[in-house]
């Protein structure tokens, strides 16, 4: 008899004119199982991956220099298609004279361009920084908003930038999917996806909740310094034994020790 059918034989009920016939089978109705989250790792493996990252970098930090939520918004917006090191070099002098929306508007677009001309797409980015500064003054009393829906209204601010600001400025657990995280999620099959939004949604589900707050920094730094784009340095990887990447070239994990404190502004890309 097929598994989905159940017949009670221990206590057979008497025949009934109105009830089902004696030979009727009763189909057991079960709720459909929840769709499995797409990942190559078990929960225990995911726990161990992020446990090791937490030992290696107990307090990971983003590597863009900033002094307040406004300068963070500007720095992240400027970092699109640019390195953190390059952005930091340009913004050190800029943020000394324009660390609020009002001061940025006083500086003006032309002088702002002079500060950031070493950054790619600097002309368009200067327009956006001035426009977002104006919107902050006009619509938000000069304060950076604390919700994603409001942040993405700012010129030049997309979902990734909003997630970085929510995490670094306001302490919210978000997943800012940059090129490093997108590559890592797909390469090691942690949360494969075709778009940054798809990868973000899957990472938010597969990463253990108690590791989620620091997770995007751990993944960014892992991608920047170990699982590099051109050639992953598997021999330096603390999760080499757990990694399920087809590109993996090493199976022995690197020693699990805490790394030296990050020196923000002097990191090498």
C-alpha cells in the first residue's frame, strides 16, 4: 500500500450508509515542507565557518575612513568602482572641511570635484554628493535617516550603500553585497545567486543569527585578503577543510589565531 495512504485497522468503524465505503482509502494530508535554503553547507558547517571567522577577527571593521554617519554615506557612495584605499586618500582632506551636509553645500560642486578627482567617475559622484547633501538638509533636518527606504531615496545611494550605513552607523544587522561578497557567496557555494539582491536574501537566511551582525565584514575581508578574485590563497584560509568551492586547491585549514588589529586607511587592496 502506498505510503501516503493510512487505514486504521485497530479500531474499524461499522459500515455507514452515508460514510465512506469499507474499501475507501483515507489520504493523509500533510503540510508541504518549507523550501530548503540554497547552500552547500549544513547548519553545523555554517556555525563552524563563522565561529572561525569570529576567532580570527573578533571585531571586524569596514575600511572606509569616516567621522560620522554623513561622512560614511559620502565615503561609501564614492567607493563605487573604486578602492577603499583610493577613497580614503581623497576624503581625508575633504572631511576636514566638509563633514556635514551644510558644509558640503558651502564647499560647492566645483571644489568638491577638486578633492575627489582621483576617484573614478568623480564628476557624477560630485553631483550626487551635493544633491544628497541638499536632500538631507531639505527633507531630514541635516541628519542621515536610519531606515533603508529613506536612505535609498538619496541621490547616489543604492541598497548596498544603505546596508553599509545601517550596519556601521546605526548598528543594524544587514548584508551589504559588494563584489567581494558576491564572489565569495557564489565561489564557495555558501549562498549562490545570480544577482546581489538574490545573494543578500540567501545570506540573511543561511548565516546563523548570532553571527549576522559582523558577517558582512568577515566575508568582505575574507574576499579581500584571502579568497582573492584572481587566485584564492587557500593555503592561508581558516575554512579550507570546510570549503566546497570547485576552485579549492588546499584542504588543510590555516592556524586559527586572532589577526593583528586592522589599521584603517593603510590597508592594501
